[in-house]
């Protein structure tokens, strides 16, 4: 598959990646389904060391086992004991990022709220506790929906004021010779 016309977004992601080598960066990427969010991330980070974590609506314990395995395989993060809760897993990640730089991508981030409504509160507290001394590039990828925008953009949202960058990926518009332009212009 070819990748087209996302130079500006790619540049921003690469700049954030570079900045995170000096201090933590929290990037949010939002867009409607099938607009190319995951492809953009994978293209922009192709030369970087990162862990790609897809959030599923499994039980918290099953989800954490999967995420733990992925973090061990892709970044070499070791977990002492069981990390059966997301907050425990995320704290290990944050502590590890105090000593070295890496990037984690949490795709379908909004799904965490379905897994356990308290996850956002504890994750926010851990981010606030560690990010000033961290070298983590945290990228959350979300489908754009009113509840998702609330998480990051509303003053009462769980992560309001925390992201360094919020990118909203818009779809491309395709016009063919068959397109009824009069309908589009009215």
C-alpha cells in the first residue's frame, strides 16, 4: 500500500519523537475510522524503536497479559511479578522511561475506559507523577467521537492539558470525472 500526502503530520510526529529524547511528550492522534491513523504512525516511526499496543475490550487481566508480552518483546521491558492491572503495567513503563528513551503507541486508547472506567484516572496520575523526568513518547490513537474529544479537549476531560500535541487526521477527498461537482458546490 502506498502512503500519500501526510508530510505535515509525519513531520510533527518525527519532531515529537526527537523532543521526547530530552523530555516526555504526549501525542494524541484522532481521526475517523479507516482514515490512516495507524499507517501514519507506522510510517512516521519506521526508523524508531517503539512498541505498538492495540487496546482491545478484553478483560483487564487478559489485556494486560497481552500488552505485557508485547512490551517485553518489542522494548525489552521486564515486569517483576504480575501486571494484571493497567495502572501497574503503565507505572512500570513510566519508571522504565526515567532511565531510557522509547515510544509506546496505544491504539484505540478510548477502549481503556470500557475495560475499566478507573483506568483513565490512575493513568493520568501516573503521567503527572513521572513525566517531568521521563524520556517517553506516549502516542495515543483514538477514533474521533464526541466522548473521545471530551477526554482531551474539554476542561473537565480526564486528560485535559496533558497532551503536547493533538493531531486530527482528516480524510482525503477524491473527485473523479464522474463526480457531480454541482452537487458538491451547492
